[in-house]
C-alpha cells in the first residue's frame, strides 16, 4: 500500500467503533486527549502496565483493530487489580499526534486479561496512521499501522510478509529485525505463535512455568512471555498483522476436540483446555470482536481485501477437521474434512466471487504433496493436506477456474515452495496454483544444512512439483503487483543469539495468468 499524506475524516463521516474485550461501544472525541476522569477512578495502577507493547491487525479500507494488554507482571497472571480499567486511545495521521486525531475510551476487563481491542472506523483508505494508549498516567509505546486500499482501487503494489512457527526455546526471534527493515504493509502469521511444550533446561531461552499450559492463567503467562521478545514486539508495533492459529497454540497435532493423546486427556479436560487456549489467543491478538470465543469455539476464518489487487482468505485448519488418518487408504477417505462444511462453502464462495487479480489463501498446513518415500509407493504426513486428499483434490479442481490462486502456509519449519498440481498422483497433471510454505521464525533452531540436504534432496525426484526447499530460519517477503508476485526467501544466519545477519536466499515469481512459480 502506498503511504501518503492524509487529512482527517470530516466529523459527519467519522464513525468510531471501540471494542473492549467483550463489549462493543461507540466512543469518539475529535478535540482533546481525554481527561483524567476517564481513567481508572480511585485505584492507582502498578507501574509498567504496557510491558507487552501494542499491535494492530485486520486492516480494512476504513478501519483497523488496535490492541494492547495491561500486564505489569506479565509472567505471573498480569499483575492487574481485579477491576475494569478505562484505557484512552488515539490514532492520527501525524506521528506526533498534532492533527487529524481520533480518540476514544475502551474498557480493559479482568475477565479478558485486561486486554484491549479497539475496532477503529472512519479512517481513510491506503493511509499510514500512528496510535497509542494511556491509562493511570502511563502512556504506551507508539504504534504504526496502515489501512487497506479503497475497495475499487488498483494500488501499484502490496508488500506482504509471511511468518510462522516461533518457538521461544529454540531461539531468538531475529528474523523480525530484518522484517522491520523491509517495511511490509501487512504481516500474515499462519500459526504456532506460541509453543505449549514444557520448559527445557538446555533451551536457548527457557519457557516460563513448570510444564505445559492447561489453564487460562498458564496460557496467558506463555503468551505474555512470547510478547516480551523485543523484535516481535517491535514488528507488531510497525505494521498490521493478520493472524490465525495452528496446533501449538493449544496442543500438538490436535484435531477439533480430539487431543494428540486422548488416552491422557479426557474429552472434558481437553474441552476445558481448548476454552482456555482460545480465550488466551483472543486476548493477545489484534482481532475483531467476531473472534471472541464461545467456550471451546472461536471464529477465525475470514476474508480481507486489498483493493482490486488481492483477496486474502484466512483458514482455520484445526478446529473443524476430522481426526487424522492412520494410513494411505484412510487419507483418501472422502468423508474426511480439513475445513468442515461451512468453512469450505465460505472459501469456495470467496474464491469464485472475489474479482481480484490475486487470490491468496493463508493455510496453516502444507497443501502440496510431500512424498517421503524414495522410489515406488508413497509415504505422507497425515496431519497435513496429504491426509485429507479427497477434499484437497476437490479444492485443487476449483483452483483451475480461479484467477491466480497462491497458498501461503507454515508448520514445516522449512521453506518448501511448490507448484500446485490438479492431481499429484499424475506428474503430468495441470498446474493450477502456487504454494509458499514459509520457514520458521525460530522453531527447529539453526539447522545443519548439509544434513538437511542429504536427507531431503533424494526426495526431489518423487516430488517434481517442488521448486525450492531449504532449512534456514527466516520468513518470506512478497511484492504483489498487477502483473506478478515477486517473492524473496529471507533467512538469518542464526537464531541462537539476539542479533543476526539476514540475506535473500532466493527470488521467485508468480506471473499473472500463468499458474505455478519459477525461481529467478
């Protein structure tokens, strides 16, 4: 999105929708930073309430979500008094907040971890804004965000970063320092924001707590620890994020209401764990009130548009899926679903009716085939789309009539960039799209590259649709234009130290009207 000068919306056009954790309320003021009487009355707040920083997300042409969470003692439940706290917010076209300012008040409620979600509307499309919060005489860091282009606009470009898989114990989140320097318009995060694994004495950075999180307080502490990473916090404050979760935000390889180890977690216990995990996820993400959980359910699949250039469909491949297959015949069972009926209808309707140049699909799980058996026969990961082949085949059949489908995935802790084939059982099958499986921010740590290629290169003959595989930590950067998507695989030399050197490992391109991807 091109940045530019902006004038404030006129008062008669100004509409501000303020989302507290669970309550929507209108609030607006165009004149003054709100008075002290709007703050928490009668209670002095602890120092350092803004230790988790600020964030924004889900940009619209006229609005964006602003987020913070009051947590002066972030690793021990938050440290806030058990009462509602009024939090003032403001957003401006001026980084010094000298003009064009919108202001309001949101309520930080203890039942939602004193998180604040402000759904600001009445903004101008395709503009850069700055925002901040204040309560109890304390002022948050300043955040920077962008609105999406106007709905019928053909903006010159959109810069998008793809990230996933940030394991605190495996390393520092150094790729975000380079991402900040590359200045994307929006960050798409496709899962594994936290890891639920137990603390390790030999880890690069040790998880808080004494074991896996199960309760709401334990999940809050784990998210808060991750939110203290300086590079992650800085990136959240620099650009809007579009997020979805995968498995580690709850429990490794879970499916719907089925845990990884049902012999150790009863259904009732796992439903309670889902309820806690989803609420903590909502509390720490810059998402709208539509994502407020209802017990063990949360609505995360949604569509965002960036003018006429791109539609972004964000999937939830965990909550509605069938349990994983245990063999090849099971993986071909047409009764198995990754998306569930309602989400699948939504996705197909969006793809068929988007009308945009590029149709992006944020899928936590790899869609292209990964055949792990050299030579004759097949061996698949059943947790990925390979385990849900009938539904994948139907979806890829739809891709044949969709303009420029590009899938953005995570999960693998590897870069795996592929052509999407109409039928992976037939190497000569038509190419119907492209997939970029982004590498990890830190999960897996610094890999032995020689060992990786010794293991994976022999599989290339059985996976001719692969265009590039690699095991460095990093992220993917995309420049979308009307004629092409240019992609960079950005990697760092280490995540074992707080600082790292970044470089472009590879450049690739998807051309308008030509399904598939090529290495430049």
